[in-house]
């Protein structure tokens, strides 16, 4: 809890943020959803599209007997995500949201094109690392930006809609991937990787006129700019007395401790969100990145199976969007993890002649990810931490979580199908147990009410 912070600071936040928090959703909120979701779409597209090109990469570079290098190519972008997110969180909280919001995708476009022009496997690993670095910078901004502008009542819905762009990207990537394969497997993968630059460039164009977060501006003493940003999102002028109160206020918010504060003052929340995403990333990365090979192992290899997987993921997101602000964060989380566990057990023990049952279990696994942890990690991380370390916390979550995907993704391709499914079962169990013990309920609470009051991880 914030120590002896003056009532004036509490009143300042209430009067400044109240108009944004209490209003109904406006066009500006949906515009921010599109612009933050655009970066997440690029991430999802970029991660998924390579799964359709790995066979051609293996053939071209002679990697049929080098499963480790194939795995490294597959997850190198996630390693870049990890590093980018850990670095970005600190800088986004320190220098602001807007600048990095534009620069990161410019870097992505450049390296996405380079990745399609490499001449050997090692160059590809490096290029994909740099691609991942660019998009890894985006996550701490996206969650912070969107949560800080969105009204209280629909905030959960907006944050889930944000991550839905990732899963929509999976559907698009599957369609594009299979559409390019007729070019020849050893050349199609180049166009697949370079094609990710297209949605990134479109997103950059839309982000150029994005204002800075008013919460960040106010906490850094830029009061006039904060007022202007609030008026832009509320589409109304703040009352004169409110403007005067903000401009005349001399109170100062607590100084940010960034990672030190995150890991000492918000230790339990940091442990929870880190492990929550760690377990989910293991399940998600390996099920999605190597989804085509898993599908092939029980007789379904092609556009239909992959598209159904991502479509059901989107269906799960839609269910979560519809219920999260009434059913609650915690209940959605537990439902998702439990469904993931049940569907993986069915898939692992289904008779080999019941291929339709296996396919159904695998795509329902995707749906339960969308209902639960696949959506909720994007809700919990901005809600559990205050503005001064919100992006730092998202960077921490992305870094720790994607480490799980990296550690298992390196050897996942060399495992037999039974061992792959066992990993997915164990991570689903771990995520469910963690959530039973630690997942909080944060619905219909203001960001400051959640993160500044000592309610973290109180069920």
C-alpha cells in the first residue's frame, strides 16, 4: 500500500481520471484498441506464420537431422520477444508510452524483410531474434496504453479484445501460409516471413498521431498535457475548477522503483503474473508453433485443422469478452485452465482410430485457452500494478513467460507425440493450481483502487 500519501494526491487522481473511468466507451477507446491490437496482431502473425514454413527451411538448409537448430529457428523470435519486453517495460515507464509505440514497429518492419532474405540458418536465427526484439518492445506499451485510457466497466472486455488480435492473426497466418505453399516450400517461407511487414506498416501509419497517456503525464508533472489528453478521450472539456485544481496541485506521486519496486513491494503479484504466463506460454507456444506437426500425428494435416484451431481460439476469446466483466476474472481463469487440462487428457488417451475425437479435443484446447489464461494474462498484468510500474510489470511478465516457451520450444520438436502431450497436461495442471491459490478478482474496480490499495492477490 502507498505509505502516507496525501489525501490531495488521492483527490487529484479521482478528479483527473474520474471522467475517463466513469464514461461509456467512445470512438477514441476503439481507436486505441485497434492501434494497440495492431501490434499484437503482428506478433501473432509473425509467430504462427513460420510454423508453415519450417519444412521448407529444413529442406533448403539441410536441417532434417538437426532438430535443435530447427527448434531454435522456431522460437528465436520468442527469445527476441523476451529480451525486448524486459527492456521495454522499464523505458516505457520512464520515458513514456508514445515514442516507443511508434519506433518498435519500424524496427520490426526492417528486420521482417531482412529475415526473408537470409542465406543460411544462422542468419535466419539472428534475423528472427531481431524481429522478436522489435515486437517484444510493443507489449508493455499496448497493455499500459489501453488500460490507462479505458473506462472501468468495459476494461476487462477491451483488454481481452486486445489479445484477440493475436488469435485472429493465427487464422490469417494459416490462410496466407497455405496460400503461399504452391510457390514451392523452399521459397514460400521467405514470402511468409516478409509478409508480416505489411500489417506492421499499416499499424505504424495509424499510430503517428496517438497522444501520450494522461496517467503517465500527470505522474510526471506534465499537467497541461494530461488535461489535453483527458479531454481528447472524453470528447469534452474538463470543468474550470477541475483544471485549476490539477494545475495548482503541488502533490507528488511516489517515485517509481521500476524492477526493484515490482519485486519487493509487489512481490506476490509479480510471482503470480510471472508464473501464470510462464505456464501458459509453455502450453501456447508449443501447441501453436508446432500445431501442424501435432495435427499431422493423428492424421489431420492441412489448412482446415490449423484454421479450426485458431478459429476456436477466437471463439474462446469472444466468450471471455462476453462474460469477463460479469462472470469475473478469477472464474474465467479457472474455467480456462480446467478446460485445457480436460481436453489434453482426452487427446492423450483417445483411441488412435477416433481421429475426429482427437481433432475435436485439440481445437477445444485452443478455445479454453481463449476463455482463460490466453485472455486473462492480458487483463491481470495492467490491473495489478500502478501506473509508475505498469509497463515494467508487463515486461517482466512477457520476459518470464516467454522463457517458458523458449526452454521447452528448443527440444519440443524432437519429442514423440506422447511426451509433447504430457508437457501440455503438466503445464495445464500447474496453471490451474496456481490460479486456485493466487488468482484475484478485480472486476469493476478502478486501476488505482486495484493496484494502489493493498488488495493484491486477495481472493
